[in-house]
C-alpha cells in the first residue's frame, strides 16, 4: 500500500501525503494500521479541490473578472486569473495541505523537539 497510492491520487492528496511523509511519518503509519489513510486523503483531496474551485470563483467575482471581460481582453483575463489561481493555491496549501496536525481537530501526537516538554527528563 505504501507509495503506490500516490500514483492514483489527486494533486492535493499527493501534496499532503508527501508533507506527512516528510514531517510526520508516524501519522502515516498509524493511519495505515487503522485503515484510515486512503479515506482521509480522499476526503482531504475532495475538500481542497472544492475550496480551490469556490475560492477562485469568489475572487474572480470580487475582482470583476467575467466572461465578458475575457471576450474583451483575453490576455489580461488570463493574467488576472493566473494571479487569482496562485493566491488560492497558497491559501489551500496553508489551510489544508501543509498543516502540522494532519487536518485533525487536535494534534494526533503531542510532540516537541525539546525533551522536557515531552515529559522526558535526562539525568
């Protein structure tokens, strides 16, 4: 099941999986053992894509970027839409993809790089 899931996954799934693999491999292993990894990533991918599409639509409306504008000035329309798309990608990444607690309502593991905060004491 390891990385073969990645080949059939959506963009957001791949980004989040790679983030977890690099930063929280234990989370991936626990979810694999529980049988929840694939459903978690599928749900996250769907939510991120919905957020992406809705946000692009809302930003375009806010900026007044319409089909009429596209017909009048196609080059400017593409420039504006690419700018919006880049902004929305950053928002989705920050809010859903590159997060420290894997999208759970609370962190799966309370961990700090400082041993004293983990209850570990060295004599």
